[in-house]
């Protein structure tokens, strides 16, 4: 009975994946650990899809825009399911880090801390194309973060700001990069840096709740959405 159910599951998933234009090979499941966070996200997204069933009663007909949203959510869910199947060896695991390297290569990336640079480098982002700002890019933003800084400290910070801006210009020219991306955590210093980098360099922004908890797959999804 288990073998029959497994073959049925193969057929159903295979039919769902026909739009990919390639034949999928399902391998025998191996031991593994369930990604409970990802699995919870899949369940939540599946529950969200129920709105389309309820709102489209009794015909369940979807107009073009609704159909696009509906199918995009299903494709997103299928990618997440593929990731879980990859954890158990049923499907080949997607090369998230290889895709990150390819997608990130066109950007000069700014972030706020050296630890964040280490995470990005671990995800295969070229470290030569990362600038750690460490300070806001305008002295007035520094005063907003710390209104009580003495004048001597502000002068030192102005020198750091000048150094960071020079570093940005140099690396853009060195690597012939037109696109700037700022990647920060969701806090005041990150918000201020992102705001100024968008203003000065027409940058795109990725804001993370936590660098510590982000996975390559989650980062790839954010990078792909730019």
C-alpha cells in the first residue's frame, strides 16, 4: 500500500510540475530533518489560497489578474515543497548559493556591520563587492541616532563617512557596477542608512528581521524579487 501511495504522489507532483518543461526524477526518500519553519509557512500559504475558492463561488472562475496571483502563490508553494523534498533526497536540492552568487554579482552591496558581511560572504556574495558602512552616510543622521555625541566624535565620524563614500565610488569604478543594493536589519540605524543610500545612489533595499536567522534559500528569494 505504501508503494502504491508513493507512486501516486509521484504522478500528482509530476503533473503539477509539467509547466517546467522537464521530466523530474523522484528518488527514494532518505533520512532527514523536517524544516518546521518552512513547513509552517507552506501551511499558512495553503490556507491563504482558500480565499480564492470562497470568493469565486459558485463557478470558481478567476479573472486574469486573480489567476496570476493564484498561480504565483501555487508556484511559490511548489518551490517550497521542492525544497523539503530536497532535504530528504527525493529531488535534487536547488543550488541556492550558486544562484545567490550569480544574482548578487551585478551589485555593489552596502551593509552596517562586519558580521553582516560575513553572513553575505558565506552565502557566496563576493566580499570585494561589499562595503561595510558602520556609520550613517550623513552627519545629521548620526546626530539623530546619538544627539549627545561631542563635537570631537562628530569630526571623527565625518572622516569615516568620507572614507565610506570614497570606498563606494572606488569599488563602483573598479568593478564597473551601476547597481547599488543596501542590505540592513530592521532597526533605526539600518533604516537611516537605507534611506540615504537610496537617496544618494538610487539603491535598492533588502531589510531583514535578523541576519542571524536568515537562510540561503530565504535570502535568495529576497534577492530574486528585486
